[in-house]
C-alpha cells in the first residue's frame, strides 16, 4: 500500500498535462485497495475456520489450545481492524443494494464532515473528485498531496505499532511453546 501511495504522490507531483498517467496511478491504487479487501475476506474466513476444530478430552491440552485460539482470534481481530481502517471499511453490516449510489452518498457526506474524517477518508474523497473532474485545479492537487502525506504518516505510525505487536506475538508464541515443552 505504501508503494502505491508513493507512486501516486510522485505521479501527482510530476503531473504536467499528463492526466492519463495520473489516472493509471489512481487505478493502481484502487487495485491495491481491492486486493486488501480480499485479504480482509480471507481473514474473516480464517476466523470462522479456527472456531470449527474439535478437541479430545485431554484437559491440559484443551486449556492450552483454548488459550492459543483466543490469541489467534485476537490477532485476526487486530489485523481485520487494521485493514478495515486502512481501507475505510466499516465494521458493521454490509450495505445492500445500489453500491454506486451509496458510495457517491458516502463521498458527499464525507465532504460535509471533512473535520471528522480520517486521513484515509479524506484521501478517498479527493481521489474520487480528482478522477471525476475534467478540469483539475492546482488547489485540488495541493490538497491531495497534503492528504497523501498525512495518510503516509498514519501508515508509518501503524507500521511502528505493528512492529511492537509482532514482537509481542513472538514472545507469546515462545511462552506457549515453552509451556508445551515443559
């Protein structure tokens, strides 16, 4: 995702009458978003699979496996929340019917609620406005660049937090393995 954002930002910066290049970069960013949506669906499938395993009646092993399941569920939940945050997906039920209309309404609502919008939502609105407009203004490009930089800062902060999370997962895994071996 970071590479897509950097490519989009560099394309916007060097844009001098080459809207087709910009459209290609916007399309590439949207493809990345679709791939991440697939990842979220796969995570949700993994969450369902981990709940369906049946165990024997070994009480010690059942306790350890239950703890491992809880850790796995928490990890999957964190990754799902992270990807949902980055992709603007809400953690509520899916909207039914007329997805284009609901997306347009969401974009309009996000324009009205710009003060409460996240960096990802601001970027999404600016990209959709830039993609749909025939005459691209300098103010639009500058606003988009500011939103891109803010979103990249959010991603870097999230990457740092994920590094801490991965280290904690490794420590937990080592602890579980030590418990199983002793």
